[in-house]
C-alpha cells in the first residue's frame, strides 16, 4: 500500500511539472503577461508622442502661425519694424 501511495504521488508530480514549469506552463504565461503590460504602456506613450508630432506637422502644413511661432521662440527672430525687448529674470543690482 505504501508503494502505491508513493507511486501515485510521483505520478501527480510528473503530471504537474509541465503545467507549472514546462514550455507553456503558468510561470511562462505570467512572465509573458508582464512583458505584454510593459509593451502596452510603452506603445501608449509612443502613440501620444506620435499624435503630438502629427498635430505639429498638420499645423506647419496649414498655416504660417506655427512657423512664425517657431521662428520667434526657437530662433529668436523678429518681424521687420518690430521692437524686441528682453526683460532679465533678476534685477541688475541683485546679481552676485
């Protein structure tokens, strides 16, 4: 009777091994699920970035307002007959 019990326990262990540790076992499924969540989060961030870039491209294609804004803020350009005034962040007397 003891050998039968040991044999059945060994059979159960052998049947459970592929379920938990085998190629398609639960541990692999949990790992793939974790990787999928990470990939979905990265994809979502990239989709948001791409939407912003798409809007910027459409802006640049449609009108001159976006081009003018970029020229002013990124390149420091001013229109003809326009006065440029720069206000420093700190007053001149408080500099160290």
